[in-house]
């Protein structure tokens, strides 16, 4: 399965932390499902590399269709970063882009408007230290490569 979350309308808010190299942890709130913890192998790219980010989607919709499409999403999400950047492609306008593969061979992609995400200040990022470390401690033993995955079919 692959999922772009429609126009990201089923993504409410979240935070991601890449302050420990080779590891992205965080929590994203989805329609119907609620908060989903993440542990992804890999790093952010560009100006957000080694930083923590927070995002909020003003276009969020908590509709019934979300349950049919993403209701069986793995929780927690364990996998591997494909690309997480605020400037994902030179031919596109910069925008927050979050894409990963889960160890269950699912492909997820979230695209937001530029104003919907920001890099956290050092003080704001430090406020995540306890939660970030708890996710690393709890989920790191479950991580394995997703490189043996077969090509995904987009939904």
C-alpha cells in the first residue's frame, strides 16, 4: 500500500526530531487514528538536517473516509526515511515534504504548505527531549531496513 493522505487533509499536526544522527522520531496526529509514534532510520535533508520540526495542518479533516483508507495504519510507524525536507525538489516551490517506508512495506507521503511547518528553536526542541528519548528507547529495537521492499502500488 502507498498513501499520500489525499491532499494531506487527514494529517492534523505533529513533530519530528532528527537531532540524533541516523534517526528520526516523532508523533503525528491523524484523522480517526489519533496520535501515531514514529521511529525512522535516516535523516532530514537541507536546512532542517539535524533539527526538530513541528507542523500543524489548517486543512485537516476528520472525516469517515479516513477510517476506510488509513484505519489500519501501523501504530507505531517503524521504518526508513525516503525524504524529509522543506525544499524537496529544485523544480518545485519549497514546501514541507515527509516521505517514508514502513517495515510493513507501506509507503507514506505528506506534503504541506510552507507556512504549516517550522524549525523549532533550541529551547522548543529541548522541550521534546524526554519524549524523543522515550521513543528512541522504546522503538529502536524494532527498526530494520526497508530496502528489500518491492515497488509499492499507489492508492
